[in-house]
C-alpha cells in the first residue's frame, strides 16, 4: 500500500477519527487540531458561547495562515493488501461516521445527479439527415435509451418488452417481434449494426439482507441479441452483475457500465455486517472481484459502495469483459468523453474534519478513467470545492476538464467553475458566482460555458474558457424564471428550456455579443395553470433539428374548469408540442399530438399513453408512449398511421 502522509494518517486512519487525546504534536497543524478538539468539547458543554469561541478560533488560525480542514483532497488511490484489511477499513470507518451522524455533524448532502455535450457538436440529433438520433451530450459517445432507430426500424421498450417494428415507410409500419424482459426496471437499449444490447436492473426477489442506508438490492443485467433477422432476434450474450446500474455509454463496439453495490450488508435479524465483494456472471462463468483489485481513497464516510466499471464488446460475444472496481462513498455522477470516463462523488470526509471547528466545506472527488476499447485504467484523482448538479456540469475539451459546482455555506450558496488538467490538478477557477443562488443548468461549447443560476430571476452567464487558467465572465442576462436545460441552436444562439411561474418556458439566447447576451426572440410560455416537461430531468426527451426548423417537447398541462363560480375540476393534457423555430420568428407552435384516450368521464392523464419520446424519419414525426406509436406528417401534423403496442 502506498504510504500516507502523517497528517492524512492522523485524520483518516482506521483508528477513531475524533480521538479522545493526541499525545504527540509533531507539527503546528496537529497542535491546532488538538486545540480545535478541545473547542469542540466546550461547544457541547457550554453551547452558544463555545460556538462563538469556535468561530473566533477558526478566524484566528486562518489569519495566521494555518488551514487544517480544507484544501482540495490529494489523497492517493490505494489498493487493499487483503480481504481482512478491506473488511476492517469498512466496518471501522462506517461506525465512526455513524457516530458523527448521530451527533448531527454530517447533514444530508444537497444537489442532484441523475442521473454528460461535446464542445464541438451543435446538432447531435441531426447526425444523419434522414432520421434523428438520441439527443447525446458527446458526439460519438452513445447513451442508452428506451427508444432507438436506424432510420428504417424502431426499437422500443414498452411494459418490460422490447418491440422491434418496421417503421418506414409509415404507411406500412408493423410490429415484427417482441423480446420479453420479465422482472426488470430501468431497462434501456443500444443498437450497434446487427446487435441489440439491453441493460438495466432485475427486481430483488425476497431479499435476505437488510442494508444501511437501505439502497435497493438487485442485480444489473446485460443481454446482447443478434437482430440480423428482425423477426427472430437471437440471444448471443448474457451477463449479470451484483448491484444497481448507475450509468452506461457506448463507444464503438464497447459498452461501458458503472455498477454500484453496497459494500456492507447485514442479514435480517442480525446486527453484524459483512463485506460482499462484486461478482460478474458472464455466460455462466463466475468472475469474483478480489479485495486486492479494489481501488480506494482512505477516507471515512457514512456508507460505502463498490463502484465497478465494466467494458463489454457487444460485437464479439467470446471476448471476456474487463473491469475496474472502486470503493466509493455515496453514488457517483458520470461524464464520458470519447476517451475518458469521469466519476464524481461527494467527499463526506471533509464534514468530519470540519466537525472539529464547526465549519462547513463541500467537496467533490473526481476520478479519471482512461477508456481504450477493453482497456480500463484509472489514471488520475482530484477534488474541487462544491457539488455537481448533473452530467452537463462537466466537459472535456482540448485535454482540459471543466466543471461547474454549487457550494452551500452559512451565508448561503455560491457557484464556481474550475478547469483541471489531465492529472486532475486545478489550473484555473472562477468562484463566488451568483451569491445565494444555485446552478440550474450548464452547457460547455468550445471555449465557452453557458451557466444558469436561479433564485428569483434567471441570470444567464457567458463564461470565457479560451485561456483555461483564467476563466472569466464575459457577460450575463437576467430574465424571469429559469432554464433547466440548455441546448445549442448554433454557435451564437442557445435554446433554454425551463419554467416561469409554474409553466414551461422556451427561451432563445443570442450570444453574438458575448458581453451583452440578449433574447433572440420572445420567450414562449405554455399557457396553463401548471405545466411541466420531462426534458427538465432527461435530455433524451428533447428533439431538435435546425435544418427542419423543428423543436418537439413532451409537455403535461393542467387547466382548471370554472363552473358555478367555483373551480369544479381540472382538465389534464399531455402530448408532444411541435414548434417551428427560427432566429427570425422565434417559437411558433404548429400543434400538439396526444395519445390520451378521449373520454367524458376522466380528466386525468393515463400514464401508459404519455408521450415520452419523439423522433423523425424523413418527413414523418413519430411520437412514442408505453401503449402506442403515432405517425404524423412533419409539415402539417396530419395523421398517417398508428400502432398499439
């Protein structure tokens, strides 16, 4: 095992973190820590007065230049020498963290996933002019979805079934075959030539383990089918993994999966916890990951997961999968470029250090994993201040990793942007943006970052990253509401999808003059008592084609019915809203397409008929729900055909 620094050993060793005494002080920092611990004891005894004392003491030690409890973490990645060492590390550190949690030292983390755009790509949904593809963040890095098309066939997941349809021409559309998935959830698919890969999670059946902090116990599965004959798919590969699928990507013929599994489990009715290492079942062969293969950072956390990265060649069924296992805290957010996977996760260890002086620091750990076909190698580890919202808060461009974060402080929130080199050392930063607001969306395009923060108004920031060591704000625009998803219209214009006063809002930003961004057109607000779109949570529901002047969003609305002076009931509507979008005319609603049954007895949305995805093939618009596929002309939205699923 790589040796630790003395400070790291004292702070994060497998002995209790908050020791009752420190008998030696070989450095001024350790002396300060011992003094801080005494302050902590007085806080418990004397209450508010001690808190004021701790604050004063913290100010003094920073004034004299000693900063013991926050620098970006630089702890190395280690591997365990044995299973016993791994087991002792987990049990000891979890108990320490749980004790701190019971004392209120470690609060719930704030932020979000979810549970990733290449800076040089502006219309990834237009990759082929004759049909639209999945809305991707990075060109050439495919993302799994519930619907895929190759321009002639549709592959749709509906009610735990993969349905393969002849989709074009629409007049002759028909179902060719079905693949039953049985007890699964979160199933998504990839298409690579004549191979179809489906991955997701199996439901747990009669679980025999009680978990802390109660993540769902299940397995991740991967199935590969030969679909050269669309009417008779043939299963060619089966793989099962312990844990829950966190994310995946496809680059060429390789699918990369990230799977999370609780590291410590205890049987029902028992209090003792035991370590369960990850296992991979590949076509009947068991691959047991060894403790000595697990990489980790020596830090204390509330709970631990094994996060395993697996590479699978879906064109070569005989090639064994390769893997790289990590011991991580919490769950990871993932961004993948054409050659690297970045895993990020909150570092709860800084809470434990801050507990000594009642100060708060938010920190995110970052790991860079090199992806080269079947070769997976963790090459760098780093850390930044704050927490990451989602995949679009991260980007890699010209061997520079850029990331936007939000930090919570006693004065409120603040926002930051960091640039890191390939060793994940910070080389530039822009901190304290938009005090008392938080990031709602981000998009990196070339040497710029577009950032939206929100509290009462929507500041749309244009940030220059041309010189990575000196990021700077070029200009900003404040407008009502917020944008939760940003998408490039072209190099000088950005589409914003968000909300204002509870309703969906479409914006078009003009950044031709980066110092004075403006709205290129009047925003379009859905007129209802309330409206929402899944695009705010999942970018794959977004369809845009600049060449066709086309923008399509699934939208749900509520409309109150006013009867006899009272709001008697509410009409709910859900469907695809089809817009014509141009720089000159802005947003023009062409019409809506709904799958909802028309009845006189219900005013509620039927979930199975909610439009979830939209795509086009040639001049036909396809809208897809769990229960139906509709085909309409793109120009007039006249119905052509529909198929019940």
